C-alpha cells in the first residue's frame, strides 16, 4: 500500500481512492496531504536567508523579471 508524505497509508486501487475522495468531500475525513507545517517553516527560513544574501538592486531585478514573465503568460493565454 502506498504511503503519503507523512507516512499515512493511501489505497492503491481505484475504488479505494474514490472512497477516500468521497470521505474527504463529505467531511468524514480530513485531507492532510499538503498540511505540513515544516514546509512553511523552511520557506520562511529560506526567504530570510535570501533577503540577507541579496542586495536591493538584485532583488529588484529578480522581481522585475518575474513580473515580466507573469505578464507574458497572461498575454499568451488570450
């Protein structure tokens, strides 16, 4: 039987998966696949480290490039 990221057991067959989805949808079971709090802590720590290692002009360049990329994606979707 496959295991999720925190070691929880997940059904490998299609019907078992469908039953799990139904239980999550009706509220009988809680979906905790992506609810790892350690991931957020790691992201916050990484952001602080990156803030210290990059100067303001480099951060500005990165943000400008990211914004341009987002705009290009939106224009391409039209």
